[in-house]
C-alpha cells in the first residue's frame, strides 16, 4: 500500500495488523530488501508526497510502486487522504502507470467490483 504520508499509511497498517496480516511499514526502497516481500502480507510505504509539486509526487509514487512489484503481490493499493488533500491525480496516475503501463492509449482495462466499492 502506497500512501502520501506516514500517518495515513500507518493507520492502514494498524488496521491490517489488527486483522492478523503481517504488516511492515517502510520509509525507503532500500529497506524493502531487508524486509523481503515474502516475509509479510502487507507492506505500507509512505512517500511523503502530499505537499510537493505534482510531478515530484508522481515520481515518488511511481518509484515506490515499481519497487513493490513482484509476482508474489496480489493487491496493490494507493491510499488517498480522507479529506482529499494532496496530489490525488498525479499520484493515482503514477500508481496505474507503474503497474499497468501508461493507461491512455494502451487498451488497459481496469475492472471494479462496484458492489464491493459501494
């Protein structure tokens, strides 16, 4: 799970841990090797990108999302601030681009389960 700040990231991490998921919070990609994707069920990665320029936020989220890519990962999540602060568009684009390629013009289809989402 990629989030734009430590507080929001760890809030989700705590919820995951309460549901008995082995959860790690990391603050940089170098720590990812020490943790190892196979040793946990949820990695929480805050990018501290809420109050920086949109392109820099995109770059941080893209790098974070790419560093988490693995065949062992089943779900990727981008946490958005509950009050909609920050670089919502550029960070969401970065997450999609990191996992699906540049979505526009590539025919990528993303399916949502609207009953689950509400």
